[in-house]
């Protein structure tokens, strides 16, 4: 544990990628093997289930610090991270412990089944005994979400440096379902391919947004276009008569989409498809909002399946007849995919993402203009001779989204941010004008946004909010309606869950309209007019 | 309380019987000033009264003003009200102001800390009825380690940076923090260079306190000379073109705000050192207790939270709005930027 806490301390003490990689690769060289496995698990967000709920954590931390709970809560809102708050607040006598990271994690798995009394005793003892970074790491392991400025990519690079194994190969090895409790470092990282690859997905190839005029991409004849679908990116694997569905977040979501079970038997074994999970209510592509009703549901009821079925818009073929074909060109892979698609009856949830070829970039632009009516977010541009790469790489695939919809709205509520924005009011709620039955105009909340301003602008708004707070509701403050912001969003749909009756997709701040008074902000009916 | 000894007005804290203001934020006839930071000693008063050691600081910042210096603990009377200045331990020349009238005693702290930093005259608790306190770091999440531990971390950081072939750039406010850092850096590790704003303020303080020698970075300073050495600079220089001369460098910041990981990451600083010229949570509570005051007024910082807690533990505590900038410390950086320009 000491070693791992020291690693986190070192990572915390630099902003430089090279130094972070160096610290990580040193750790991967020196740490005990099982600690390495757990570190990889933690840094790739595979932690054991949370052994203690956060309410209890807060209560006990406040008790140990001898402060009232409300004071702990206030501090937490300001610090912006629960583990950090606890590490800062509880008193410590600083004697460190000799237990390894692995021991701690095994204890946490054990802890989950203990009584509240035993849990409390365990936590208090460890909080007292660890130093600041030990306590921070220990509590982070309990609360989960170990985000400390180390991406999976960075970790993979460091592991590659420490082991001499190629980064892309490592990325593949680390994907999918493996259990840090039972797997050894030898099996996970060092061993040649002897494990069960049955459910293993491939790392997704991700695109960057087009940087300048698309004509810079060269002759249009070298490119194919597809619409960019707004669902959940997924890999569907059929091997040995079993189906596995992986989301882009490396989450196994097979059970959530029972529709795809029908593909087993139809699609030959040894096939991996790359595509998009899309909602398909009433026989047409729905909005992301429709898909929301499927995400996060543990039990998929029959009525939900009928109301909001899903399809798979398939756009690439990564494995065919048990062979990894990512090295073939896009066109070669598409040919195989299209041939496969022709053999599949149209009663399956499989739909082909059309490959479009254009004779000029203007034609491409025209196609992009049809995106909203086709329920897509814009276009994907794919180079005909490109292999299927690993991770986000520039050059062969680009996304060219449609311009967002925009509306001018009034800032009404603010909350402090988290992480690097802790203690700064950066999470805002925006409202639009609405006329009630008596003809009175009132502001109605329609969206929250917390990105789009520069750091300097955030500081200005933060200072203004602190001086213009009307009321406090826990971490939230209502502010004098005064500032108008232009809000951009990708899509819009009617919604019963929102007070405004409208749900917007990925709202963010486009700019601060200092030139506008709140009376000039848009109305809710302006917003509703944008619904197609 | 019908006629409080000290009132909070639009112009600042006002002592009506004496007709004098304490750290006013608008121009007034007569002002008693706790210390030299911009939000406490402002421009435009007819007359300034402050501690001797603060006189050169105010003159440096505000130019030729009508100012007179006083000694620690020596009382002076204005219109029948007895005033005296007592060390606040915040920065060199920083005072608490004791006000006594008709048997009632009020103390106004300005900014203060209770740890002896080896530079500012250490904080001295003053018995009073009403204690007006800052609470910039009035949250239990703020708990400082002893200065000795923090400065030894800083010196170790410098040694490591030097070994890696990097120049160390350490940010601290040009008045106060910069000199505190200078005082405790180990000159045997290397040479200490300064930014102009830091150098000027340090020159002002050299006659008052003993500080190691420094070298101002000028157009003629060579990159090679800086390598492996230490540079003390105001926070506003981070991200400026000036700092490019230090390449390859690593950055550090010494501030109470560095207790929060998010605060450090937001500023894109490599290393944060938690070193503050304000009290931490326990420091505030200890200071309040040592005054014996029953009434507490919180002026800036986490005032709502801190005063609520004080009421829970039995004090008659409330908040008053001032224009001192505790919670808005981010703004200090903007302000300092203007000052250094």
C-alpha cells in the first residue's frame, strides 16, 4: 500500500506526462506482482463492489473528526471529492501500515459482508493509522471511481515501458472480463495468449473531429462516408454459440439487450461486429432520450422491450471466421460485412450502416445536411484503405458532426464543480422564458451545462455568483437572473421527465452573451420550435 | 446592541466615537491599517495609521501618503477612544487592532495566523469582549502541517528538480509569501532568482528582516544560469511569456489552497505546498478561545459555515459583509496581475 500511495503522491506532484509515465513504469517494475494486477484493475476502473455506502462513510468520518455531520457535508461540497474530504478531515496519528495493496483490496471484499459495527471499526482503525496519501487512496478504493489524472492509455504506455510488450497488444490483453482476485500478473500481462478469449472484445477505434475544411483530406474518391449514429457504440461478439455485447466503456451489457440473442445461430461463430445500439420505437430510429429508458435498467420488462426495442446499426467487421481481420482495409472489411448482411433475414435486429460514396466534397456536405432528418449526428469519414486501429488516432477516420442547435438562456442556479473545478462555481442551470395562463412571464429551467467557458470566464462567473447569491439549497445556490449565455446542444426531444417538457442532448455553453439582457433571452416556445 | 463600538458601513469598519475607520475599502479621512495587502490598505485615505514595519510597505504600494507608524502594544487615543496595535503574525508589519472605550474591548484581526513563521512578529492573543476574525480557511478540511515539515519538503523538491536538470519555479504572493519562502529556502542547494515584483517588495523589507541574497531576472539573465536554481515569482506569472526563459522548469505553488488537489490541478501547477499565512481550522478556534471573547464577528472566508459552527459550540457569532477577499482568493491572483504589470 505504501508503494501505491507513494505512486499516487508522485503522480499528484507533476503535470508532465513523461514524468507520470516514468513513475508508473517504475511502479510496474518494482511492485509485487499481485499489487500490479490490482493497480491495473483500479486504474482501468475495475474495483471490487463498494463495501460501505457513502452515507455511512460520511457519518463515521464526521464522528471521528468530532464535527457535526452538516459541517462535514459543507466541507465535502467545497472540496468536491469524498475520499479527499475524509483524508483531509479525519485526524491521524500517522503510523503507516505494512499491509500491501492486495491485502487491502482482499479486506474490502471481505468487508462487504460484515456488520455495520465491524465495518465502522475497520474504517476508523485504518483512517487513524494511515498518512494523508494512504488515507486518500484507501478511501478512494472504497468510494470507487479512481480518477486521478491517469488515463487507461497512459497506464498502458507505462506498462509497455516496464514489460517491453507492445502497447496495442497490451490494450487488447487488458480488455474484457478478468478478475483481479484470481488472475496473476503472469496470466494477465506476460503470458502468450493462453487465456480464454471467448468474450474478449477488441479495443475500439475512435475518431477525432474534423479539424479544418474537409477538402484538406485529399481526393474524395479515397473516402467513404457513413452517418454518425447517436446511440451506444458497441461490439457484438458471437463465438462458440455465445453472444457478448460490449459497450465502448468496456462494460459487458449483453443482458441489457436481449434482442441480440436472436443473432446466435444466424451469424456464424467467430464473428465480431462493430456498430451502434439504437432505439427503434414504432419501427423507426428514436432519440437518445428513448435509449435512456433502456440504459441502467436492471430488469428489462416485456412492455419496455415492446415500447423501446433496440437495433444494431452495424458498420464494421473486426473478426471473421475466428480470424482477427482488423489489418484488412476498410473496403475489404466492408465487403465481407455486406456479404454477411445479405445472408441475414430482415427480421433480425441487424441493420447495415450505409456506406456512401461521393464524387465531390460538396456532395458530402449536402449529405451531411440531411443528418437531422435521418436522426444522425452528422457524418463519419473513413479512408477506404484504412485498417481498424486501436484507440483514438488521427488520420484515417474523422467525425464531421452537424452544427449544434443553439438558444439564449438565463443563468439561474449554480453548483460547485468537482475535480479540478472544486470550490469553483462551474455547474450551471439555465432557464428560458415561459408565459403562464395569466400571461405572466417566468423563467423555467431547461438544461444544465458545465463546459464551454474558458478558465478565466469561469473565474469571473464564479466571483459574480458568490456576490449575487439569492438562496442556498445545500450545495446549490440560486442567483439573481442577470447573465445570458448561448447554449448549444446536439439534439432535442419532448420529455415528460423535464419540467420544461423538453430534453436536450449534450447541452454546453457556446458563449457568454454579455451584450444581451435577460429580457432578450429565448422562450420555451422558441425551444420547442426546434423539435423536428 | 444599539451603538456598537465598531460598525460595519458601506465604507468599512467604523469607530463612531473616534471617527476613524479600520481597513476601509472606500476613501476616508482617517484609517488605521492592519497590514499591507491590497484589500486591507487601499488607496485614497487622508491619513493612515499603521505599525512602523508596515509604513515602508504602504509607501511602496501607494506612493506618498500621509502615514504615521506606531509600536506594538503602545496605546494612542483618538477622540477619547483608546487604540493599540498587536502582532497578527500574518506578514511583516501585520497587526490586530485593539479598540477600548468605556470599559469595552474589541479586537479586529485583519488577517492572521498563530504559527510563528520566523519572519512576521508572532500572533499575540488579546483579551477582548468582541473579536472580529477572518476565516479564510474556516473549514475543518484545512489543517496545516508544521512549517518546518513543509519547508523541508520544498527544499527536497528543489534538490530533486536540480538532479533532474530542471529549474524550480515557486509561486507565492510578492508581499508575504515570497519573503517567507526566501527565509526558509536552503541557499546551499543553489542560487535564488526573483521576478521583478518579488524583488521590489523584498528590497522594501530587507531593512526590517534578514533575508538571503537574491538575483533579479533581467533581459540579460541567461537560460543556462537559471538551470537547476530556484525562481520565486508571483502566481500571475504562471503561463506568461516571462516564464519561458526558465525552460526546462517545474512549477510549485505555496498556498493554503494547495490543500485541495482540484485547486492545484486547475492552475496546472506541478507541485502544491500547503503553506498559508492564515489560520487553519484548529488555529482559528484556538485563537478565538484565547481571546476570551463572547461575541465573534466573521468578516471574510467561509463566514456562514464557520459562524454557524461557532454558534453551535456556544459563541454569540455572526457574519458581516466586508470587501476583504477570503473566499475570493482566486481574484487575488487577478489583482496581483494588475499590480505586477
